[in-house]
C-alpha cells in the first residue's frame, strides 16, 4: 500500500507540491549539514510536517535516490562534466 503524501507529488521521485524542489534535495541538504527537522524547515521555509514527510519518503527510498544520482553522474560524465 502506498502512503498518501500531503506535501509531495510524484514525478520520477517525489517533489514538493507547488514548488520546483525535489524531496531528495531537501533531505540531502539536511544530512550534509547535520540539520534537524526544525532547522531544515526554517532553512527551506517549509512546514515541519512537510519536512517530516520528506524525511520519511527519502529514508524509505534511499536505493532509488542513490540510483538516480549515479545515473545523473553517468550522464554528466558522458558530456565530460565532472563533479
């Protein structure tokens, strides 16, 4: 059974509803900067509920997020763009 997301909308991954912002972008920023849910909500101007939903989605879909990042790095390498 798929959960009902209130703040997220599905494209390939989930994006924040009404914003051009991938859930994984918010989550990875929070992880990289060791931010709490409250700090993340403040930093991104999001509700705490939205950030909790983002974390829930991303933590349960780590494999998908990692696979898509790997694929994006491969596409960039083909174009000789290295990060």
